[in-house]
C-alpha cells in the first residue's frame, strides 16, 4: 500500500569494515521527500568477523555460501538487539545492503552476503535487500546506489561526496543524476594503519609525519581506472590486485605510504569536484574525520566543502538504503540508468515477508 509516511530500519556494512551501521528513520512524502533519524548506531565487528570479511574474495563458492548463512544469522541478531535496545515497535520494513563479498560487474557478478530470505523469519519483519543484483543483470555496474537518495533527499548540494572504503560522488548533469566511484580511501589507508597496530589513522596524524613519494604518486594517478568515463565502480578485488601490489613494490615506510596515498585521494577528488566552481559539496563518511585528508582536499578544491551533522556524516549511507527500500515498497525506481549504466531505470531489491 502506498503511504505518505514510512518507518524503516536501514542497515549498511561498508568495505572499510568500520562495523554495521543501523538507523531507525521516518520518511515522509509531501511535495518532496523528507526524513528524520530517530536512532542511529554503529556496531563494531568482532575480531572473527573482521578477519572473515576482509578475506571473502579468496573463498570458494561453497565456503562463501556457508559464510552467507552465518552472516545473515549474525546480522539478524544485531538488528534484533538494536530493536530491543531502543524499544522500536513500529517498523514498515528493514532495508539492508548486506556486505559485499564479490563485485565484478564486467563479469555480470555481484554478491552481497547477509541477504538470505531467513532474515525475514528470524526478525519477524518485512525485509527489503539485495539491491545490486538486478542492476548487474540489466547490464549496470550495480553501484553506486546512493545517488537516488542524494537526488531526492540532499538536492540542495551540487555535489554529494562520500568518503568511506571508496570515495564516490554524485551530481546533476544535463538533467540526469551522474555518479561513480572516484578512488579508494579508507580501504587502503586502514589496511596499512592496521599493520602498525591501529584501526585507523586518527585525524591523519601518522600520514602528516610522512613524505610524499612522487614516483608512486604519479603511477597511482596514471592508473587506467582514472581514465575511464562513467558509469564505473570499484571493488575490493581491484584494490588487492592493483593498488596494494603497486604500493608495496616501492618498499616505503608506512607513514610515507599514508602521506602519498592521501595526496592521491585529494588530487583525484579535487579533479572531480573542480569540474564546476563556486558551488557546494556535501562530504560524508568516515574519511571526514581524517583532518589531514580534509585539509588536502580543501587545498585543491575550488568549491565550498560542507560538513553536515555527525548523524549524517556517519549514517547517510544506511539512511539511504532505508530510502531505497521505501522506494522498492512503493514500486518506484531506485536505480538510475544514468548512474549505473543499466539498460533502463528500475526498482531493484528483493522483498521478503516474515
């Protein structure tokens, strides 16, 4: 049934393995969409799940299927705890991205674990999930998926930029929404910081002590991906097969790796947002808390960098996956051809009832 108000839980797990983001949100439709985040929380992964999730691309199909079931049950328990903790009793749907195990759209392959039908029975709720698969089947990249939310919920900003495992951007061009992944961010930074015994480089302080290696920076900036036009997207497989081997071939100190890669990120991002000048760019995601990275982006940018509230910084993607679920329940398009390269706009995702 089409309604003017929906109360949903949005669930997101990103490639940087920061944890599971959950938001309980009200979406209202009048002349345009509006929202209110009622509760939001990030649940850190255990050591077991951190180790398991970072190595998914190395597993066989049989191993992956078993982990999918285990992760779906684990996700259900975490969502149930969230519902109990905040005494949530009015839910139209739980809308979840799952966690990306494989993403190779050029091979017509994308696989997000945690989206099995048992999620509905375990939680006794309507589930909307698995938003990428249909888009890949229609010839699309299956990503990014957030731009429809940027267009309908954050239209006051010319650019919407998210700094998570990867940096992605969305904006209007020729009356169409355009979006694509720019470059890796936390998925690479955190990989090297963890070898120093830290979960992340707090404020970019370690990177700040390093020196830029110009040869590595030049080779990073000249990678083929950056010469491609949109639609395009990145995955963990590309980082493992291209980025990490290239960086490691230089045998640098970790602080110099971090410093060089931050310069690479800042240059790639500024190249994209400087396609227009004197406009505003909304920046969200965990990378916002890397003060050194943000200072380098601002150095190269010709635009106003807008930092929203902590809730939006940290939970914008989970919020928008909740919104994708609402659009699916309404039978409305939530994947845009202009963004993913699919054959047409479509309403993607599976709906499972309890």
